[in-house]
């Protein structure tokens, strides 16, 4: 392992999700003087979707964006001396790493080292966990009914800590690709590696600070004005700057973005993301430790600069979150739009017609759901009561129908009934392309003892 540094470490955010923009990451890589640039591509449901890809084509299962991002940025990162870290390996980390290694070789980046971190996939160990008496209780409902869905399970990935990333960096990896590490482990790993921190009492608050910083910047532009309640104040969000932080060995840090980029970094944008997707702010449980968000101090030190200090924490928990995905029926869907005059009356007539078609087709459904687009689609039962006169006077109203079924055959009846509206429905109706049935993957979040999880690290060289 290389000797720890005492100089600050600069870590940037290069992606907040699968589908994020690449240009802000390139801009930050070129101008940020970064030691590390980190990319979060995964959501909980993403793992189940990637697992379904592997079932169809074993060579898939990683996030395509991760490979494309690395292909574009590896030559730049070699010039800037920046190491690139992502969780884009999904459920096929080796496949992603080999693609990255081959892309590096094709670009003449001889000697570039790609580290792959595996060990989060527990799909093959589910039965062992049950045999060992691990209850796999549903974290949100407390249900102990896992055995009822056992035969439908398609994936089981545990949130792992930053130790695999640290090991890959210690082995000289220029690019690190992992599977389902926690989102902020992408940032905790390089910070701990840079400063030589350990999971011990002496460093518990510093690790908690790294967890906090990783949480704040992991969604990229969400820290620099994206999704802000002050959206109207945020300048040039189409040219938003992704955030980065400069961290000292004592765990204090400053968050910023490049000058001249869009968006804004201030105490409020940072606070907005601190409370994003958390439960107890005093106990933000992560595989690397527990951070107390109520202990920190935020200070605006200049335009687009926020300092963070005073973070307190606790050691890593004894259990890790395991997210199990299982097949849970299908969704059939159709959509149509109706013009003035009488837009709402037309939409209601179409709803009645669809229900009659479902009855005629003997549709077997778990649930049938309708939304009036423009009136209640986003707020559902929380929307104001529909004023028929006003709704009929609107330029247009849409109708969306979504039906939950047990089989694809039943779900396809919804598509066909929606197509029937083309002539059976009200005049002037506008339709899009018929929507194909799609499978539903539901999630069963649970906890497993940490000792069941063993990460492994391999380094490939171009």
C-alpha cells in the first residue's frame, strides 16, 4: 500500500445516475485539478433490470454509460493524473472492466490499470442464508414471508463498503469499476486511501465526514441547483457545473464547482441534498460507518463555496442492506389525448369504453388505475377535485391507464384495448405508439450479517 498523503484530496462528481450528462463531467475533469472523479450509475431497481439483461445475453449486465464515459475520459484522465471510479459494473463487473481495458488498449493507453471490485452479488447464496437461519425480514413491512417469493428471485445485491475500492487503488488502478457499493463509498474509498484512514476509533469521525460529503455530491448537479426548491433562481442549468470537494486530513472540506458553470453551490443547496433520501439524520447508516448530519457546521466561504466541519460518527454497522429483486407480474399500459371542446368529457368516455373492453376481453387484473393527465396524474388523490366545466374548457386532457396483471398475456389485452380506442373512442383523439407489456420487478429489502460479504479485487492492465 502506498504511503498516506497529508496534502488535501480533490474529489469530483462525474455522474448522479444512469443517463446523466457527460459534458459536465468532462468539463470538471479538464478544469478541476482532481485527484479522483467518481461516477454513480446505479439505483436499487437498476440491479434487477441489469440482471434480466444477463439472463438474455450473458455478456451484458453492466451500465453502457459507464463504459462509454470511461472510453471518452480515460485519455483525459491520463493527462490530468485523475483516477476514475464508478459502480457501473452492475451485475457484470468483469464484463465492464474488460471492455474498459480493451478500450484503453485501443486508444494506446499502454499500462493503464483497471481494477474491478466484485462480491456484492449474493444471488447464489440465498439458500445458504436461509439454511443458516438468516430471517431475511422485509425492512419496510417486517414481513417474514420471503419463502413465498423465493422461486421468483432474479437478483440479490448487497450494499458493500469502500474497502474494495481502497484495495484496487492500493494496487495502482487508474480506473476502478465496482458493482453495488453504496453510492457514497465511491467517495469514501479514495478519501480513506489518500489519507491512510482505517475503520478504527481514531478515524470514525473522519470516515463519517467522507460519508457525508459523498452523500452530498453523489447525485452530481443535485448539489449545484438541480431539483432545488429554488429552481427559478438557478442560472443556466443546461450548462450546470458538477460539484467537487477538497478535503483535509482532519476531515474538514469545502464543496465547490468550476467558475463560470451553471447552477449554484450554497449552504441551502447543500442542505437540500443532505436531507435527500435519508431516514434518521442523526444515524445515517452506511456500510462504511454512521454519520450524524445534525453535528456538522456549514459555512459559505465565497461564491459557490461551502465549507463543512464538525461531522461526528459511529463505527460501521454489523449488518448490511441486501436488496432482492423478484418477478411480480406485468404492467399493461395505454395512453391517449383528447382535445377541446369537451376534453374531459371525451377522456371520461374513453375511460368507460376501456372498462367495457376489459370486461369483454375477460381481463384478469390485480388492479386497474386511471390518471387524467393535466388534472391529477402527478398528485393523484391529493389533487384538487376536478371542476368539470374548467376541465372541459382545457385545450387538451390526457388519459393514462395502467393495469397490473400476473401474466404478459393478460397485460397485452390492455395494449389491444387501447388500440381499439382509435376508432371506438371519441372523435379527435390523439394516440402514440401502442405500449408493449413490461414485466414488474418488485424489491425485497432486508439485512444480512456483514460476515457473509467478501469483496474481491482484480486488476487488468492494458
